[in-house]
C-alpha cells in the first residue's frame, strides 16, 4: 500500500573531450572509470563483476532469444566487450594463490555505496544501488552524478589525460540516444500481459510530469522545435527485448537479479535523464504506485480502457505537444489528452490507496512519501492544465523551456538557432560552473529534495534497507578479500579457503544493516565473517 519497492536507476552519460571532440568515447569512458577506481576509492576492493547469474536474452513472453540472432548490444553478460586500452596504469587483479596475476584496464567498479560504475556502449554508466523509496532513488541517483563529476576531475589531474565534459542527457542530436533505465522488482505472479496493458498508456503520457525537455525534433533534429521528452522520438516498437535498436515502450528482458520464482524485474527504458529532483521523484514514485496496484489484483477496468490505438505514434505526439491539449486516439474510439490519461491513473491509484488504508489490511512503511507523491502528482496535473509555466520549480521540461524562451525572446532566435541547442546541452553539463541547471538550483529557482551533505554520504555509503548494504560494506571493509560481486552475490577469496566462497543474495530485502550490521561490526576479518555466516564453500569460480 505504498511507494515502497525495490528499485534503482542506471544512467549512461554523454561525454565529450574538451578541445578534442573527436576523441574516442570508449577510451575516455575507461579512463574515467579507472581514474575513479585508482584515486576516488582509496582502500576499496578492486573486485570484478560476476556475470554468473546474468541472462539478458531471457524474454518475459516465455522464450529465450537465440544468442546467434542477438544484436551484440544485448550481450551484457559478456565481459569481453567494454574495456579498450585506456593509457592509464593498469590495476592488478588479485588471483588465487599460485595463479599468475593478470592485469586489465578497469572498466567495471563495484562502489562502496553498493552501486556499479562501468563502461557500457561507449558511455560511462552508473547503476545505483537498490533502494526502497522515491526519495532514496533521487539521493543515490544524485550520488551517481557526483561520482561521474569526481571522475572527470580526478582524470584531469593526471598528466597526459584528457579533460572530459560529462552530460546527463539522452541524445547527442546526431541520431544517437543513450539510456536512463529504471528498474523495479515486481511479484512474479503479476501476468506480464497486465504489465503491458497498464503500463503502456502510463509511460507514453508520463513525460508531462517528468520529461527532461529537448531542443529539436526527430532522431537527428531534422525539424526545429522543442519537445517534452528526450527519448520519445527514439521509440520504435510497443513491446520488445532490444534496448539500443527498435527501442520498445515495454522492454521484455526477464532478468530479475533475484529469486526468479518470486520476482520479475521491470526494466523501463523510455524515461529521461532528469536533473530536477522532483521529476525523478515523481517518475519513480508514480510508477511504483502503479505496480503496487497491479500486484493488488489485476488491471482495473478504468485503466484497461485506456489502450492507445498507436502507442508509438502517441509517444511522439505527447512529446511534441507543448500546449498539452492534443488528443490521443484510444482503441475504443475515445480521444483523451495526456493530462486526462494521467488523471485517470492518479485518481484510480489514490482511491485504491485510500481503500487499502481504511481496511487496515497492510502497513505502509513509507506513508508520508506515498501521500506526498499522490498530492504532488494530482497538484501538478491540475497546474499543468491551468498554466504549465507555473510548474517550473518541479517539472524539468517546463523549467528548461522557461530558460530557452527567455533567450529566444531576448535575442529573437528561431528554434533552429545553434545557441539554443548549445544551451540545451549546457543544461545537462555536470560541471556546476558550466551547468544552467546548477545555477538555477543554487538560486533556489528549482526545488531540491536532498542536500549536498546527503549526496556526499550517498557516494560513500550504501542504503541500509536493501542487500546493497552488505555489498557496499563488503567492498569497503574487506578490500583484499572481495574478488567479485554482482547484484545477487558477493564472492570472497580467502587465502585459507580451498575455493572461492560465494555469498548469495537472492532476496533484495535481506543483507540490510538490520540483518548483518552487527555481524559485520563483530567480524573485521573476512574469514571470520564467512565462518559466522556458515555454510560450505561454494564451487570454484572461473
């Protein structure tokens, strides 16, 4: 009965070599990750990523894509791709006694905050640790921005290394789009067809409250203008497994990184990279509430009746409609605006939450955030219908449009003016001295939900209420004993043990501070910790 849900955000950042726009992005990405591993994580484990349980070709529709037919971009379980030579000093990977040491450029770092920082498709990518609330999603997402910013500054201090500018956006304006993916654990008993039915109209219309805004229309900015979403023009299918070509509204990857009998992971690839914290907060908060509703008992008829006649076309129409008045064709012949469709979702979920609370059937562990998400959602829908400009403190596409319109009016610019495209890019710049967003935030012109002090702590420490706590603390406390990790396991290499020892973490709500905090405090030695955890050594890892 709440926004409480195991979830996280993974973001691919745009990057550019300052003074060298033709610099190799894969090399720069590896340089950034390596610089952070060397200088930004003193004393932390240099553990590799464990790919044992990854299965990116499993499809939620009940089949597995043939590996020979898969686009290479889907093979995220293959560690051979991402790490070109970076030119930095290489880090020695600790091996079992008696084995020859191997060296490799660091293209994958497991962070002390429980997250992951790595090279993916020629971009540096940060995957946040698992959290359970929208505010924590904002906090550890912001921690990712700080990790990337610190990486670029650390790299610039190394002689001979490039100055790299990083951008939290989703397109380079030349036909390339890179993702900001949300992940939500959902109970396996919810039929996948219900997820498709309920989520499609919701995700198509969601940019009215959380779109990041974009100068230009079309994948290559073929037409001048402004739109609500950075990703809408790159959506080409309703349902599918792909993430980099024929991008679908509903992604079907069935890779839960948890107990597969109990959970599925909803992998949402249509969202924008947000700088405004309220936009991120509502993006994940409203989605979490919709998933709670589906777990409660199927798709309500009011939501089932919202099926769109052409969801892909509707996504573009929503994004291109700054007036928020364009009507979308529904399968049943009705025509509703994106705001009207969002209003139906908001009202149905609000009524269900009220009913559940009155019944006393379940406890709401994030009651205040649940109420806040619902109140903000409803209030913004009303305000956007009345005057979108009034929402500039909370809705990113509105905030960005306000800045762009001021420049257009002052300098009499058309939407095809290069200066507007440059300002759009400058909005997403992670460097506070360059970022338009950062200037607005410093001036109090946009609403903040987390403090700089909280962000700094989230860079260094994991959430305390998910398994990310054990992962992050293991990396920080036992840097010479953790040899590998993944979302659902930590692997220890203890000199006295005959084999590597794998600690499974298939339940995301175990391994929390409540569960293991005292145990970690009592056992500063990794061998003692494993003895206390009990169980026979796992089979050797290769």
